[in-house]
C-alpha cells in the first residue's frame, strides 16, 4: 500500500489550498483517513479525520476553516484549507487506517506535502 499526498505549496495569509491523499495497492477496506501536520520546532499535530461512514473530526485550531472529505471509490481523502494563517504552515501528512487483503488492519503514512503561508 502507498499513500500519495499532494497539493501543498505557498499561499498568502487568508488563502486556500486543497490537499489530496490517494491510497493505492491491494486495499480491502479503509477504516479512516486522517491528516496530521508537523511544523518546525513543534510536535506532530493531528488536524482532521474522516471515518468510513463519513464522520469527520477536526482539531480546534482548524475547525471552521478546514474541511476533510473522501472519495471512497478512489480511496482518496481531501483536505480543503481555507482562511490559512501563518501558524498553519507545516508539512502535512496523510494517514490511513486500513486493511490490505490477507493482512491485518494497520496504519499507513504518506510522504508529506509542504504548506507555506506568508503574511
């Protein structure tokens, strides 16, 4: 299984970006997909998550500004980020809680996509 994240880049304060995370491989079922971020000098922070049933959750720091969605047919999750702030700048990582055919359920991680926000 591979997770391919993309969509990061530079943006000005108040701008928007849309991140994508596509899972590929011999996937039997995806239980949840999540986004995390890691900023310099800070610990990794959970940002948002979406369950197989479409239930979403957000960190307080992004609630009302970010929106997570998924296309189950494409095994892809999205993170729409609006009203971006300098403190949102980080490397964003996608995570998938899934099961491959013939194996047990576990977490997989993408390679990260960099978001920079200029003031």
